[in-house]
C-alpha cells in the first residue's frame, strides 16, 4: 500500500495508475475505520483496478467545534485497517496540506440542503462538497463509494457532480449494520457500554414503523416514530422526516412510483447518531 501525505505524492501515484489505463475506485473517509467502511472497500475493489482511500477529518464540515475535537482519531490503527482491507493508495494528509489557503468555495444545493442535516448543521454540506470536490479532482477516480446511512450527503454529492460536470459515477452502498441492527458509525466508539446496548433501539423503531406502513398514513408513521423516541428518555430526538428520496422534501402522501425514505437524527449519551428507513 502506498501512503501519500501530500497532494503531489497523490498526484504522482494517480498519474502512474492512469498511465497504466487502470480504473480507480475512491472511498473518502474521516478515519476511525470499521466494518461499514470495509464493505465500501470490498465493493470498490471488486469494481475497479485500484482502490484509493482518504483518511481526513475535515474541519470545515463541522459546525460544532466540540464535535470536531471529540471525533475519534487513530491514524496508526486506520492505516493497518486499510492495508488489511486491500487498499492500494491511502491519502492521509493534514489540514494544512488540504487547505493551504483559506477555502473560499461556495456551493448552492437549493432545497436539497435546506432540510434535515443541512438545516441542523449550517455550512456542513458546503464543507463536505469542498473536500469531496478536491478529492475527486486529485484522484481522478472513475467511481466514488458512499454509504446510504448518509442519505442526504449522497444526494448532495450527486448534485455536486452534476453542477461541476465531474466524470465520476457515484455508487450508493447499503448500510452495514452490527448484528444487533445498529448502523456502523465512527461515532459509535464514543458511546458508553450502557448507551451501546440502547442504541439498537433506533433501528428497531424504524423497522417497526416499516412493518406498519401498509396500515398507517405517512403522517401517522411520522407520529409513531416521534412518540417512540420521545417516550424513551435516553434519546433526544433532533428530527425525524419522511421525504421523497430524490428531492428530499417532506411528503404527506405517497405518489405512484415515488421513493420514500425516513431519516432520523437522535442524541444518545452525548453522541449524535443518524439512520434511515426506506418505506417505498
């Protein structure tokens, strides 16, 4: 595995790959790697000649600096994880390398960023788009792999690709869950043992709402999920929205052929967790 810490080192490695006419699959990460990431690595390796992974905790996508400071970091462990996962090129820069000058990019994603994560975390998606656009440019990747837990982020990145006319295919990958149903996340590492036992309730509540979807209206499903979280004092519900899976706008009634997804963000033990449930 080649470890690149500068953009120039990465560029040199990518140019060699391109000279050999090999395809590149990119998996951007913020480290604290887990089996959810590995599921992305595995798919990227299967569909491309070369797997490129980045490990960079992007400071400009955190609207809460306390969250940024607490984000789990273990570079040595991450590099070992990447090597064991078959990564070919690891890009592990520091912030001064990525942002040699103050970033000035500004993106407008319209309604896509005005709900859920975009509404709760001002500036978050501008920060995401800034780093992702740079990674796409530096790696010249043919395909980029992202987990569906970050459902809104995938919609934003697809719109970024459209706006910038970037020649890359965005591959949305299914959520990888632990055996008890909890969606894998780097933030899970911050949960206490007790909270970790409680956390699978998130998926259980969403699954139960899915099982009731043929008997309840959209508004009734929403009310059910909200009431389930609110009656459990361990959780602090930030939002639960049922949205069109393309526009991400909230819906009250399903239309023929429409994709419908429920998106939730909750606080547990001081840790913010997100998950989704596809209904249709």
